[in-house]
C-alpha cells in the first residue's frame, strides 16, 4: 500500500516535470521569436533613420 502511494507520487512528479519542461520550451521559442522580430524591426528603423539623415547631409 505504501509502496503504491510512493510510486503514484513519483509518477505525478514526473508528469509535472515533463509539463514544465514543455512549457519552458514553448516560452523559450516564443521569446526567441519576439527578440529576433523586435530586434529586426529596431534595426530596420535605425537603418532607415540613418539613411535619411545621411541623405539630408549629402544633398
């Protein structure tokens, strides 16, 4: 009886652990996507502003 309870508790812990690992993986993928996307938008904006300023200076 006690052994069965211990095994049941271990199974629940393993199930929770697997769930958190999957959640971490999804969050990592989400943040990775957002960082790349936001970084690209800022970089693109910076290049556009810089090219506009250079165009004003040289023209």
